[in-house]
C-alpha cells in the first residue's frame, strides 16, 4: 500500500510566507482573539501590535511591560509575559493592566517568557527562562529560585506552583485543545517534551517529543506541532517531521493561527511579520 505524503494538505497549495511588514526590532508572542485578529509584541520597542482580519496593522498598547509571550483568556483579556519587571499581566480590551503575578515566594522571576491557558480549568502554564535584558539592573538570576522552571498558576490562586524544575531553559509552550497534553520546549537542551495534564493541573509522564528545541510554538486541528527557530518545522503528534517552512529572516520567534477561519499562519520573525495561507486550522 502506497504511503501518502504526510505533509500534503498543510500549506495551501504552493504558498510561501508573505511579508506583512518589516519595521520592528524583534517580534514575538503572537496570540489570536475570538474574532481572529492577531496581537504580537515588538519587545525591544515595548509595544503590542494588532494585525486585524482585514490586514491592517495598529498599535494596541504603547507601554507593554516589555511583553513577550501573549495568550487570550476566555474573557477576552490578553495575558502577557511582561519581563521588564518579570511579571504576568492581564490586559483588558480597553488596555487597562492588572498585574497577576510579580514574584514566587518573594523571589523575582527570571523573566516569564511564554504561556498557555488551560481551556477548561483556566490554569496558566508559563515558562521562566533567564535571558539577560539590557533594560535590567540585575546581571544574574536570583539563586533562591533554584533554576529555570515551568510553572502553573491555578485559577484564583495568588502563587504559582512548580510544574517541572528539570529543564535547562524552558521557552515555547502550547497545549492541546482538549486540555489533556502540554508541549514545552527546552531551547538550551534542544528538546521538546510532552506531558499529560492531570485533573489537578499537575503534569505527569514527561516524554521526549522531538530532539529539537523551539522559541514559540503552536498546534493545528490535526494535532501537528509547529516549532520555530530557523524557519518553522512541523511535526505530527507522533513526533515525525512532516514539513519545514523556510522563512526569509535570521530567526523565527513564534507562530499562531489567525484570520476569521483560523487558516492563516502568522509568523513573527526578527524585524518582520509574515502570513501564510494554510489548509489546516488553528485550535487556540
């Protein structure tokens, strides 16, 4: 029996990434709202931008706390890893900021980087690697933190819990839409892991998913996982590489699906952002 091409049907036809704009310093953290608009960060310039479903760019928030990873909650608030003061923010649709987290047991985070919200429990899972920023006064991580960890914050709680403390430098994170599995990239170890999410929110059964790290990541309605770095590399849920999407930029930081039908892959890549029409759909 002939094997079909596993990558067929992911990208729409012969499409390649189309440049939207090249006017930024370093783009990151794309997240999609209910309408399909994509919000993303230009971290060095301290701005959150909006790319609307009609293809227009506008600034959503000027002083963004040096926001990095973003994700929308069910109420339409935009949650941000704001690493100027190493906090987690919730940004209302009108731009009003609420600080959700600013430390763990009295110790400053390394620098929250990326996050995902569980679809039913609304627990927040986030990575906290250390990347030295030129806008920080400190020059080293707080030794009392005990490393670079993956955390989760149960809904209504004031302090996060450690989900995994055995990672070198956790970065990209995405979960499945059924809320049962979580993917986390350890970019320094060049590995991506998959966990089972328990009813209590705790993670179990950590397994190596692929021998590749990632900056940001997303998932589609076929369960394929999209990793970033040198372009976008797509793996099916069995960990088999099915496609590499070249991106004409030095570094591809992150991806998400946007548009009214969620069939546009939105790519943040260094100074630029790109869009790519897809056959598959996003599920976030």
